[in-house]
C-alpha cells in the first residue's frame, strides 16, 4: 500500500464521485460520539461485577464506524456480557442491546445541542475544491444523526445523497464493514465503485471501501493509526483532507 504526503498525485479526474464518512472525516463529531459511548458504557459497566472501565481502545476495536446497535453488540460480546436484543423502540433505561444504543444516542444529542459542530477547515477546503470541479459527493455514515450533524455544521448542500444508518435500516443494507452502503451511495450519484473514492477514518469503514472494489480508498488518521488503516485496506493515508486538494488548489 502507498502512503502519500503529496496529494497532487491523486488524480481527481479519474473519479466520478467522492463518498465521505462524516464523523471524524468531515466533522469532528467522532469525538462527541467517543465521549457519548464512554459515558454510556462506563455508566452501564459500573453495575456489572468484574468489568473494567470502558476505554478509548474499546471504541477503536469494537465500536468505531459501526451502526449503533452493532457497536453495542460487539462490545458486549468482547466483554462476555449477554443481553437480550430488545427492539429499536426500547427506552434508554432498558438493559437491552437496543436500550443501551438509545441511551448512547441521548448522550450524543445533548452534547451536539449544547456545543454545536463545525466542519474541519481542511475538509471544507477539499469540499469546496471538489464542488468547484462538479464532483458529485455523498455522505455514508453509520449514524442516524448524520442529517442533524450536517444541518448543525451548515454543509448539507454539498452532498447529493446522505446514506445514514436510518436509510440503511429501511433498505435492509448491512452496515460497515460490509460495503453495501457505499455501493448504494455510488449508484445514487450515478457512479460505479471503480470510479468512486471512499474517504474514511474508521477501520470498519476502510474495510468496507476495500471490500467494495472502489477506485481509491483513503484513510484519514484521526487516531486509528496509519498502520492500522493501511492494513484495513487504505491505499492512501492522510492526517487532514487538505492533503487531498487537487494540484491546482494545492499550489495556489
């Protein structure tokens, strides 16, 4: 695999669509999600005998990039904890997989409402550059909160489609690391996988891009680490999306 620092070598004219994960790629809401997951799981695990506290490594290993209930299920499995599945209508107080997922969502909504969110400056540079080139763009996020985050950041209009967790559930599309949501977003933009770029910060999302046969899979290192992203299938790893500016914009 190749790690680039000079992104002029990414020839955007070879691609017909750009498919962005949201949290941690376009907006810094991955940190909000991390804090919400930590608060929820530590609150729950404190009442389970013999369970150590939840850590950031738990987030990267079991939760990051996955649909909410999948994240709960994977973490509980890793901890050897069995809970009933429940249903998406379960109240946040319910000790079920869905109940814990809904509890986490309450934490996230509270932080987003109180603090708001703004896109990363480097991400905005790339979005503006690709928009100027007429590149169709989509958000592909496991989070059902994606539309609210986009609205809070004022960037909804950049994206021709928003494939979020709620849409995936309605269409019975498996979440990341399966490639189905990325493939569906590419189709909606009128592009093939081979002519589309996936931009992801989560291991599961990079794996989804690699599994889908996309023309280019970009790993954005917001904490997972360049080696882990490369091993998951990223062909290019950057620390900031500004590194991916087309050559003309980079030299301006």
